[in-house]
C-alpha cells in the first residue's frame, strides 16, 4: 500500500543463537526508530522480541499464538505472556490452561 512502511528482519530461532541475537538487535533498532503505537504479532521469535521491545517506547502489543498449537502454547507465546499487553489463542482449552484470551477461532 502506498505510504505504508514495510520492514523485514533476518530469520533466527533457538537453534541458531547468533542469528537470533542479530534478529533481536534488528527488531530493537526498528522499534526505537519507528516508535510504533501498537505491535501485532502472529507468533515466533520475531513477534516475541517485538512485543518485549514495544514496552520500551510505551506501545501496546498483541501476540496471537499460532493456529497450529491446538494442545499447547508455543514457546514464544509462553514467553510473550509476561511482556505483551494481550496474548490470544484461538483454542479455548489452551487459553484457559495458560490464562490467555480467546475470542473465537480463526478457521
């Protein structure tokens, strides 16, 4: 869309520690430069770091756990519960188990 900014970050996960650190630093720099009002994440490590760093600039953050996790929350979602303003799961049983919100399913 014209006038909308788009940013990419390198891939990283718990199995690639150096890439994970580089990714986290890139997200920190983006959050500090862009200073978003709201951060919305659909999961994984980049979303966790974006929610965590959003607090630094006073932004609200919303973490939506993967629809693939029907029995358990992802590691990123579990970590995000202490940093994100709100965490959602589409599965009522998972939401109840982990004390996050559920407002219906996506599929």
